[in-house]
C-alpha cells in the first residue's frame, strides 16, 4: 500500500512537466488546495491577456501556523519556497524544487492532521 503522503506526491507529479501540462497541473493543484484547505490557501490568478476573461494561477500560498508554502508560475516554469515565521517575521525561507515542495507540503499536512480534525478532513479530500 502506498502511504497517503506519496499518494499526494503522485497526484501533483505533473509539476515536473513543462509547457501546457505544467499549467494544467498547477491549476488542478490550486483548485484541490482551495477546496480542501480554504482557510489556509490563497491562490492569486491573473488574466491571460488584458482583454481575456480567462485567468491562470500565478501563485499558490498555503499557511500552517508558522510554516508557509509558496509556489509561483514564472516564465513557463515553477518556483517554490517553504518559509518559517515567528511573531510575523520571516526567519527562514528556502527555495525547493516543485517535487520537494509538494513532499514538504504533504508532510506538514500530515503533521497538522494529527493535531486537527479540519486538517484530517482536508487531507482526506486531497487524497480522495
């Protein structure tokens, strides 16, 4: 049996791809995170062009207490960071490759799920 953390990693594995598939996988990931963790997730979108109604994910931010995860679509690729804050001040920010970001997010979600019923439900929603 595959551990739930790996299920989530496999679900977001498309973040390694380029071009159109990358954009689609980021859109799907953003939608899943917004649905499963609405209070912890902020998704920033922008229009494809000034006259277009079609919007694309520009950035995903997920916060669990002092830990934050940011993923930004830039120049046809993805940049990802994990940060720690104390008293509202950023004390650490490290850039991660997209797969490491997803893995770290999954681990943090599992830790939160052990402390919170809402996080358990969110984890079940992401994996289901």
